[in-house]
C-alpha cells in the first residue's frame, strides 16, 4: 500500500494548513472530495530541494517545468510537473507530489515552506494552455541554445557549438544558478565555458579564413565573424575572454589576485546574482549572432 506525506501551505484565508498529497483524497474538477483542498493547491519549497537531483544527473533530469527519475534502462519511471521558473522557490501542485515514491516525498517535506509565489509561466501553461518560454535565466539560456544550434545547422550544415559528448552532458543538465557556495559557482562557470567556448566548432569556422599561428578558439571566432560575415562584436569577444579567464583563474588554478580581478569584472554582489548576469550576457551573445547572421535575408532565411 502506497504511503503519502502531508505538506503545509496557506489556505485562502492565509491560515497554515497541512494535508495529504494523496490525489484520491483531494478535491478535483469533477466534484470529488468537495470539502478537501484542491489537487491544484500550490505548495512551495526552497530551491535547495533540487540540489539532491542535480547531483545525480544520470538518475534524475530537471527540465523547464518538469522533474523525473530515469531508470538504468533509460526509461522515465516517474516524474511530476514543477514550477522552477518561480523566484527563490519551487512550486508543485499538491496532487502531483503524490506521484513520487514516499521516500522522495519525505525529502521534499524537509524543504517545504509556506511563503512563495508561482511564476507567470506556470499560470500561462497550466491555466491558459499556451506555450510559454521560461523566464528563469538559466532555463531560458538552455532553450535558446537548443534553438540557436538548430537554426545554425539548418543554415550552414554544421554546428557552431558542437554537441557535448555523453561524458560531458552533465554540464548542460546540471547548469543552474548556484547558492552562495564558491564550489558550486566554480563548477557552473566551468560548465558554461564548456558549452559556449570549449564547444566552439573551431575545425569548421577556421576554414577559408586568414589566421595567425597558434590562435585560440575565441580569436578564431572573432576572425571568422569579421572575415566571413563582415561583422565585429568587440564586447561579445571581450565577454568570452573574461569568462574564460574567470574559469581559468578560479577552477584550474589556486585562487589569488588574478581570480579577484577576473571576478570583479562580473561581480553583482553575490555569487548567485553574478552567475545570473553571466547567463543573461550569454543569452545576449546567442541573440546577437542570431539577429546579425541567421536573421539576415540572404535567400535562405531560417
């Protein structure tokens, strides 16, 4: 017999209530259990509730709006919709919490809070049945990167950012805004470098352009854009070099004055806000290349 945890939330009068997540005992749109809370009651959690699952990307996947468990044979065994676009929290509907095994419900209960707000994205998707891009910066970056890669390959027949190898896929799956932990910040900066610098398809973009000996990937990208597309993005190139330097001085070597100088160029007062700003700049990079190259009306517009 399956067991169900009770979770706390505030009712319409602002009173704290604790109730089971057993869907069979909750009110629904068909009139069942009319005196019970609705299965669509919003329950809030600290964002740290997801850290456990980000730490095991081979077993769990956290996508935009959904969380699920992956069996060894690759089948998604169980999962539930989540609102991970919400600011400073994660929202799940009470009835959906019962879709997890009991031991997972216990984990979520530890992080259960009563103060929180769901995102406009959740309302648009769940109650207006409309498509809506994520608003949380990291989730939006992942969506934009996938769309950009598809458009670029359709236009030029190759990738600008090469797909990650199976052994490196966790860098994309676990990308998220960190808490105020230096270790997490260093690891996620490393992952972002993997996605937009280390993955540059240098072998393709250097074909047919004039290069100096031993030029590295960012400089090759710069010359490719200038020589093949007659455009210059000095701020974008400077951003990539600064990001690479932040990774090199932080993750690859002992931290010292070089790291402090590198971090100062991005500092927004906290590690989490600093990384969010870096991600926003990464989105701007994709949008800029998209608008200036893929958006051109050259007879083969994507």
